[in-house]
């Protein structure tokens, strides 16, 4: 996981923090993709 993603997620302590971290769809998608594919999107079949 990237350092930015870890820093963002580790700073979430309250609902207000969560709202700030997931402030818009684009940022939310980047955080989610970073959690699911920490090394970028890779095909599980062919790599």
C-alpha cells in the first residue's frame, strides 16, 4: 500500500475524518483501488 494511502486511512478516527478522506467519488475510488490493488491493477490470470 502506498504511504499516502496508509497515512490517509490511519488518520481516520471520527465520522468527520471519514467524510474528509472520502470527500468525492474520484478520491474515494483512488483510495479503494489502492486498498484492493496496492501494486496497481494486474490481471490475476496473465499478470
